[in-house]
C-alpha cells in the first residue's frame, strides 16, 4: 500500500531559529535535521550554545498541521488559507505545552515524560523546545530479551499510573509514543500528550479532542463512548502494548474475548525457554487488560504495575527453574470417585510415594492426570515422565525433564548426569511442591529409585506390574464399576444407548469386564459405524476375559491372562475395522515414536502423507491419541500392532519419514531407529541405514547400549548403505566397541568391512578401512609400544603396516579423486594419517638420526602442502577441518622440536600459532585433551616449568567453568596431579 | 428516534418463548420496525428539514427539490417507497446523502438508522470517493467526475494469500487526503487491492467457523454433551423416540452445523419443500421483518465467504453476528455444561459481537435493525439466550410446516 505524500516543507538544515532576537528571552537554535512528523507538527533536532559556549542538543517541535493547506515562504514563514483553523491548531499546541509542563513538573513524572522547556512564536507559528536525551522509540526491530521488554512496559504503566494520580488519562499508549533512553533500558519517556483528558472531565468532554491509535484503543474509545472512558481504557493500552511486543501484531476482536486463548507458538519469544507459569501469567494479564468488557479489566493501573513486576521476574532466564511437563488431560472422567479421592489425598499429603497399579488400558494414567489437573493450583511443578530404558535414563532425559540451565554434556555418562540433575533439582525445589509421575514404569526399584525419593518431591509410579513395595501407598486400579460403564460407553458413543441396544451392551460389558480402553475403542468404532454392537459382542466373546478385580493376589494371576485378552480384542477390532493402506501406514509410522509422541505437524511434514485428515479419522476411531497436536499411540494398542505385516505403503511412508529425519530431532531419530530395528521390512532399506550412519556419527555416550547393539546390523547394512557413510558410521561403532573392550565384536565387524571393501576397489574406502584397522590394533595394544611378547610384536607390526597402507591408499585417493569434495576429504586424511604416524615415532624417539631425518623430511613436506592452502581458498564448510589439520601439524612440529631438537624457540612459536587458530573442537574437553595437555607436557619436557604451570592452570580454569559436571571434575583432578608433578619434579 | 428504539428495547425484555401468545407478540414487534418511508420521514422531521407532520407527497416533493438543486436525477421509484413500502439500494441512499447535504457523521447515521445498513465500505472505490466527497463537501457531480477519472472497479475478487487491504487502513488513509489529485492517484495505484470485500470480516468468519465446525469443535461438543434433543417441537418426541437417531450427523457438513446453530438440527426439509435452503421458513412471516429476512445467514452465503467469494455487505455482517453469537454461547456451554447463563455474560456477548463488527468496519448492533433486534432480543432474555434465539427459529419452522400442511 502506498504511503500518503506529506507535502509539508521542513525547515532546511542549519536554519537558525533565534528566539531571543526579537526582544523576547530565549536562545538561538540551529536545526541539524528533521527527527519526525506528527499530524500536527514537525519535530527537528537542533542545538543551542549555553552561557559557557557549550553546544546542547534539543528537540524543536513546530506547529505545522498536516490537515491544513499551508505554504512556507523562502524565509521560513508559514501561511495558511484557513486562518481560523490554523489559529485553533495553535491554541491546542499551546494548551498541550502547558499541560506537558504541568505533567513534567509532577513528582514522579519528571524522569518519564519529555521535558518541554519553553514555547516561542516565530515564522507565523509556534515552536516548543524539548530536552534531548539519547535513545529510540520502542520498536519490534529491537531484539530485547523478553524480561527487558516487560520492564520497559512496566515503566510505561508506572508513568501512566502517575498521570492518573494527577487526574488525567493518557489514552495514547503505543510504541511510537514510548521513547527508550539509552542509558538504562528501564528508563523511558512518554511522548505526545495531545490525547490526554482529565479523568473527571465527563461533563465537559466537548472541550477535548478524542482520538485513538488503531490497535491500541479499546472498544469504548473507538466508539467514542466518552461516558465509559476511564482508567481501564489506559489499562487496555498497556495490555495492547505488551501484546504487540510479544506477538508482533496488534490485538483484534478474537484476542479480546472472554474465551480468548493466547498460544505462544506464534510469539516472538520462544516459550520453551521460559518457565511455564510466565506464559499462563501473561495470558492472564492479557485477559485482564484486553477484555472487551471494561469490568473485566484491571480497574486501576496499580495491579497492572504489580503484575508486570511479577512477569518480569518470571521472564528472568538467569534463574534456574524446572519446566512443567505436558500431559494430556481428559475433561470429566467417568466414575472413579474413590480412586480419584485417594490420589488427590496423596497429592494433598505433601510427602512420599504412591504406586498406581493396574492392567494396561484400564485407565491408570487418565486417572492420575485428571487428579493432577484437579489439584494443579496447589502444585508448583508437575513432572510427568514416560519411563524408558531405566529410571536413570528417564530422569536424565532433558526432553522430558527440563531444567532451564542444565544440559547433558556429551562427555557425561547417564549416571553422572542423573546425579548432577537430581542435585540441582533438590536445590531449586527446596520450598516447592513438586509432583513427579513416572508413567508406564517397568523394572525394579533399586538405588536410583532411592535417590529419586531423596529429592523430596512426591512421586507417583504408574505400572502394569505389581511391584514389591514396603511402606508406600498402593492403589490398585480395576475396571469402572458396573453402574458407570454405561455412562463411559455413551460418552465415547456421543449419544445415549437405545433401549434395543441394552442387551447387547450388557453382553459386551460382561465380555470385556468394563475394561476402559476396550470400552472406548468399541464405542468409538460403533459411533463411526465401523462396527456394530453385535459384531463387538461376537469379537469380545472369543477373547475370554476373566473378571478384573482389585485384589492384589488375583491381579497377578489374572493380569497376564486379561492383558492377552485385550490384545486379542484389539487385534480383532483392527481386522473388523478393515483399515486401508494409508491408515495402516500412518498407525505403523506413528507407533515408531515413543511416548510422549510426535507433534502432528512434524509427523505430516516428515511422512509426507497425502491426506492428513486420515489422522483425524484414526483419532476419532480411538487408535491414535491426538492431544494439543501431539500424536501418540497407547502402549496397549501399540502392542496389539506388533504382529502386523509391513505392506508397501507402510514401508514407503516410513522410508519417507526416515529420510526426512536425517537432520531432525535426535531423540525422534533414535526412537525411530530403535523401533524400526525390530521390523525387518522397513529396516532393510537405504533410508534406515542412512539415518543410522548419521546418528552413529554423533552418537552420545549415554546411548551406548543401542550403539553397541548396532554391531548385529553391520552385515545387513553393507547391502543398503552408501559406502562412505557406512565406513564413517562403522568407524564410530568400532571406536565404541574398543572403548568398551569388546575386541571380539570389533574384530567381527572389521572382518565384514574387509570383505565389503575388497569388492569396492576404492582407495579412499580402503584408506579408511586400514586406518580403522590400525586404530583397532592400537586399542588392543593399549599403549604397549615397547613390545615384550611375541603377540605384542605381531600386533605392533600389524598396526604399523595398517597405518602405512592407510597412508598409501589415501594418497592414491587424493590424487585420483575426480570430485572436489572427495579430493578435499582424502587430502585432509592423507595429511592427518601421516601426522599421526610421525607423532608415533617422535614420541618414541630414542636418538636414531635416520628416523629423525625421515620424520623431518615428512613434516617439511606436509608443511609445504598446508602452507599452499590459503584462507581465501577454503570453503566455509571446510574451515573447521582445515583448522584441525593445522593444529595437528603444529603439534607434530612442536613435538619434533621438543623430542628431537629441544628447540624452545620453535616450540613456543608453534604453540603461539596453535593458540591463534580458532578452536575446531566440539567440546572444551577436547581442547584440554588435544591442545592444553600436550602443550604443557612439551613445555615441561623443555624445562619451562612456569610456562607448563600457566598452561595447566588454563585447563583448570576451563574445568572450573563446568563445576559439578563429573568429567570436568575428573579432568581437573588429573590436571591438579600434573601441576603437582610439574612443581615437584 | 429515541422513543422508537426505547420501545423496541422494552419489547425485547417482555417477550418469552414460553408465552402462549409468543408468536403474536413477535408479530407485534415486527410491526414496530419502521418501513423505510416512515424512517425517512422521521429523519427529515427530526433534523428540521421538513415540517412537523408531512404527508407522503410533501416528502416526495422535498426529495425531488433537494435532488434537483443538487444536480441529481430524482429517484424513479420514490413514490413506491410510500405506496409499496419499497426499500432503497445503496446507490440511491448515497444520492440522498448528497441531495440532503449531509456531512460525514450525518451520512453514517442516515445509513444506520434510516436505511438500517452499514456506512461507507472502505473496499468499494465508489464508496471511498463518496466518502471523500462528502467529507470535503463536494457536490454529487464532482464526485461523479472523480469516479470517471479512476480505473474500472472490480466487484468480484477472491481473497487469496498475500496482502489484503483492510477497510480501516483505506479509510484512515483517505481521510487524511486533501486533494482530488491525491485521491485519484491513490485509487489508481491501489486499484488492485480493491474488490476485496470484507477482508477482516472474512478472516474472522473463517476462524469462527473453524472453531465451531471442526471435528470435535464447539458444534460437535454441543451435540455430544447435550445430545441436542430438540424433541419439544417434533412429532417424534410425542412417539417417545430419541431425535439423535433421526439425525445423527454423519459428518460435520456445513449444512448440518448451520442448522444446528439455528436450532433446526432436526428439521425435515422435505416437509417445507426445499433442499438445503431456509428461504421458505423466512418468507412471508408476519413476525419476520423483510429487512431481517433480507440477506439472512444462509448456507450459500457462508459457503461463498469461506471460499473467498464476494457477497453483499449485509450478508457478511449478518453471518458474522450469528457466528460470533453462537460461538460465544457454545464456548460457555462447553465450559459450564449449562444453557442457562448469568447476567454479566449477556453484556459481554453483546460487546464481543460489537468488537468483531467494529474491527471489521461494520456498524455495531442496533436495536432498530430487525435482524440485530432478534439477536439483542435473545440477549435481553437473560437466562437462555441461545435457546431463545433457537426458539424464534423453531417458531418460524413450525409455522411453515403448519402452513404447508
């Protein structure tokens, strides 16, 4: 949309407005430029010289209405065709100046309103002079943290509160009128007081002009309802200002309704970074400021200021806090009064652990979630976690249990992180009521459970198995009681049962014993006419359900039997439902994501399913849970699907999804990799192995179990993988196997890869393989380079041969490579292998001049190769690898001059060069291991103890930054030992 | 004028669907709405433009004279306004504004109170020019001259992705303009943006409709939790049969949800000789004023708006009001589980509807407008506004069935 042409002519730069020249008091002001325009004025920036001759910057506001036909003469004089209208504008301009002066002089407003120094008449119009302060208007382009934005708006609210206290309404809150001063973020000045009216001016409203800015004025102001305009009108303006800063748009009718909801997906700030209560409190703030009904808004500005102060506190990212978990809640569960009462009583009790036991699909989780929802107001934080692998793993999982400032380091084991996380949580939840729920718990209650209990939160364990519990409360959940089963069924049926349906319903309930999940699924199927009640009765009759009781003895006895019956029923309903290919594909694909599931939008994007409405159909049929856009499948339904065949459409969908996951969320990636691993049909595909190799490259240490289990897939992988990707993936796998001292497995994997490489006849792959082999022998030797046994001698010579072959192959690969990427990678590896080889000999150097000469020759040749690469030639994506290679070379060069030449100057120079290179390492730990430790060692060997101490202290300082993180604490102890050695030797 | 609206407001408080003579009372209210000729006469008298008790001929003569002196051809059917109580179109209404020499505020008021319609539409280039001309006190012929200098006006445009021109933005910009050249240049440059009618309203309608009609939306929840038993008005109820069996929506089709909103979820359209249209039940009812019947929310209009097609302002406004009204009560119903509401909610609902209208550039609810009256009447009946509205619609249906039989 074209902007309107403003034809007003501003005074030119360097115009001097001498207000003192015509006998009146005042300085001569020199205009330095135009600062802005309003409907009634042009604002200039300028300066005057004070009595000491110092230049003082000011704003000068010229009365120059846009709406009037005006012209300016060459001398700057303004004339208007409609003199009366112009005079009336000038009068308002003067009145506004007087009002602004009064406001400015008011206690508490001096710092938050602009200082209108004086008013002068010149050029046929009026000018006001305003004190200049450094700053800018509030704007969306400022990337302020939310906390600062709230603080600014709180300052605005405080200023308006003062205006109210002085008997006026401001009525023009908008970003353009908020000037944020540079000195301090919280310091603001309000601009433009033309809309102000006295609070008690209702009787004489005609004397005031009532205007508004679109988006920042409530209904009563827009409708010109002078009788209704009051303090809450300004309250709306402040709410609208925060809304605008949070969402980047003005509030509209739907945002002002009593039922308005304020989602934060489209906010300018990422909700996940903040504590949950911030956004529920901001929502509440909007409800009480933007409400269309005046009575529903805060009635004065005081609570607005108070609430903004609380929001400011909640938006502080520097404070450590726990994030609430999301858990789906079903509104109004049927029956379960006594069970609900027990769970609620436990939540009220403030201590201990409650075990909720019952068969799968009986409604344990729904019961607990509904109670949490009922008691939500009394709980500070709810942590709802889905058990996976172990309690340690579940607690350590940052996706489920998030502490804003805590993150698992790749160097930490799960156990180490578990301990650290619990310590932190204990510290920050000391005065809080926290309820931790572990859903779907399996396994035993060992030491980790004891550690969890010690935190001091209330724990609810939901499990299918009857756990051996000593002093804690246990609640056995059984089927909904007979009188409530009809209501439960009708709820999902969405209509009352007809008289003629009641006999069949009774038979059905008899067959399934009121099992909750079975009831829900059958009712939904009947509702959607996918199943008749008669068919349901027939299916369930075959299942052979026995009575579900709450008796602990009978529970164990009947549990397995009835669980099988439920699975049989679900399988039969699946058959009767006659799912089409697309529906099966979606169900199978969603089942690959562990609880809490996957965001629908992400799933649709990944799987590229042609018709996403099928998901809704499946949700209405009860097969998929869709809550707040998160898709998941009930564990019992998932179990019933385990025996399904994978048809073409399902395989294609899953392959599509795996392809899309390549750069995706690591947790989703792992969930799919683990689950697809169990199904041959979707697994035997390039997409699975591509994804697996991608994951292996960055496999975190705490996923060691799955990582090591991948060894069983290597043979199969050779049929479906990209050879280079596979080689890189297997390299990481072998490294993990060797690290775990699983040399037999590593050897088996290498044998498979040997066969695979032979077929390829590719020097690059052969080079990679030989390097892996050398690394394997090195691992087996475990540093025993001074061989003592024949076996060690054989291993040593096998290692040397493998390394030499790797160098030879990689040299060939670098020469032969036709594409640039391969040439670069082979070139880098060729240098890297030679450097490693050289360093091995340098470190074992015993004075043999021939070896020294050969090493030096090699190093010089490498130096020439590296020097030939200039920074301008390096593509940005290669910079990191080049940096790493340069550091490796400089280290080798320094080692040579330490061990062979003892040349302090060259070594110091090399270390200085290393320090000047931008760190290519992924972690600070790598920096310590690959740079700090060797450099300190070299200095020590060269007799420069002080320098060695300085370098070690640098490493210790890094460790101190990671206080509480076990690997760094361990590394710090090592460094302290080094320090001691250096000092005492 | 005040007495006229006061009396309508009072009547809305005294009507209850349970009343034995409910239908008769409604007809009385409909009779209270002034036909255009009466409203026009009242307007001229109130503003001192004509003597205290003018005859139809006096008014016609006055209009003729005003038109002639303003250089406007007098409306051809002006006599039929009085003899047949005919309504006038927007073009004629604007001509009258020029003829009477109304200013901007008076013209808006004339549209709202006399024509019972919205004021200027910021998406219509002709109306923008009229707005400018009236603000600058230009003559009708000067306005026509400006119109002849701007590109042809598109009337059929779909709202698609990308930038949409919003009523308020256009009006705000044009209201700041000072010369014809500026206006012509603006309209010429921005002509592609015109033809989009009611963009804000369309966005609101789409969003409201989605919340109401989606799977497990408000309509589905109302059906599920309240079993939507309209049995009181059906023969089936007398037979003791559940109505859910008669009409269980197989899907949330537009027609099904539309009928549900109106409280007609149970109707058998064959009985009233129609298919997917409610025209027969609205027509020729003595308690349904022609202005309420005109552009009454319908399936076709809703469908067109959802598809981004052009429909009349009045149709858009009425649909927006209906959806905002239903959405408000359905949300409350889902929260409280009860159709009965507390007093404070009634004013909130009215303000909410007005906020939607204001944001979309339409006039607020006005008790003198027969369709608005129906909504305000439902709100005035303080306990069950949704059911009151539906009671009215059911009354229309029952009467139609009786007439058909």
